[in-house]
C-alpha cells in the first residue's frame, strides 16, 4: 500500500510540545497589586507569563509604587470535578 496515510508525518518536536502544552495545560496568569496589608487588587489576566511580567513592569511605574505579584492559575478539567450525586 502506498497511500497518503501510510507514511508518518514529519513532526517538529519543539513545535509539537509547545502546541500540546498550550492546548492541554491551559494555564493563565493574574497580575495583582497590594492595596493594604490584607487586600490585593486584580490588575489583569494573561495567557503568557512573559506578557504578565511585562505588564507588571509597565504597571509599576507610578510615583507611589505598591507591591505587585503574578499568580499562576489553571483551568479545571473533568478530573477536578467530583460528582456528589
């Protein structure tokens, strides 16, 4: 058989792994700024950590600077959900 589907397609491992991680890990990053000792204000949500870091640097250029942090979140999947029925 010499059909089109007989030969394996060449795969770039770096590109494949990056696409796989972006689809199945589904992580996102939240930039928060501290208002006082106990309260944090959400400043934005981002898909890339590099973009969140860049926003954090640009956000913290005011005269009065409050601490900021980046929190990594992950979307829930079916494994995380427990049926209580």
